[in-house]
C-alpha cells in the first residue's frame, strides 16, 4: 500500500515550457487535491476533484489545469510555466466526510519545481 | 472565503518546555480543525484534529483547544523533545463539501537540547 505518490520528485523548466505532474493514490479515495507550498504562505489549494471526471477550482487556480480521468489519478498541468510557479507541489487525497470519519487528507511526498 | 492566520511564524523552545501555537479563522461556519506536522523535506502529516462540537482534545503530549466564540484554536505540545522540531500547520474547513481545507501560514518550531 503505497498511499499517495507523485511523479516527478524534482523538475526544472524554462519559462514558457509545459509539463504535467502526476498524482496517484491506492486508497480508493474519492477526493483528490493539488496544493502549492511557498515559504510563509502555508499550503494553498490549486484545484480539487470530488470524483472521477470532475474538477473544481481552488484558491489559486490561474495558470494550471487538471484532469481526473481515473479515480486513482489526478494530473496537474502547467501549459506555459512562469517563474512565479516555482514552488513545491503537493497532492493529497481523502474520503468524503461521513460522520466523524473521512476527514483526514493524506499527502504525497511533493514535487519541487523550479521555473527559470 | 475562509481565512486562517497562524502565530507565531517561528518558535524556539528548550527541550522539556511547552510550545503553544495559535490560529484564528474568519468563517463561523468552520467545523473541523486539523493540525499537520511537516518535517524538513517531508510531506505534511496529520497529528491531531478537533471538530466544532468539542472544546478540547488530547493525545499524549499534544492537545488542541477550540474557542468557537472567539474563532481561534491552539496546539499545545508539552515536554518538548528534539523530534518535535518541524513546521506545524493549522487548517480549517467550512462545511464538508469537498472536504476542502484552508491552511495557516505555518510555524517553524525548533526544540533546543
């Protein structure tokens, strides 16, 4: 049981290049999330998904796109990378909230992205 | 939307002393408040959480208190140990749809031996 995994771990891009970050979870979770982490700003939600085929915008969605074609995978795309997108990206997953269960979000190991 | 503020941003304590981190939230409809610990270079991991119908929760050396009237909640770590050194994040959730969390800016805790 690997939990939440992310690919790649590190990446360096030039301004204007594109890339896709892959998140996979084997916990059969319905919900998945993409966050970015910048110093002093905590974790900010980029996009999230409440089920296969559905996506929604979070707090900072501009410049990013996502897709959830399979329940276990959540992809984050940068079409034209900018230096402001230099950050550490975390994926997370959770079950729907039901009573006192389903609250915990489980995080992946992160992807460190540098845009030059 | 929800706004969560966290203080202090850094905290240095002597081993064995207590550490307290405070968070305030803006939306009175928030009903769930988790705390995550992130060690250097690692992923955030849940250490304790509290729901809005509970005022206090304790798990060994860590405890969380919630004051709904004042809209703030706090993490208390007693008898701190070097392995408590990490960045701690508080978060709040409004309702349950999507289980979306809004995080505070984080507190870097350093426990000096």
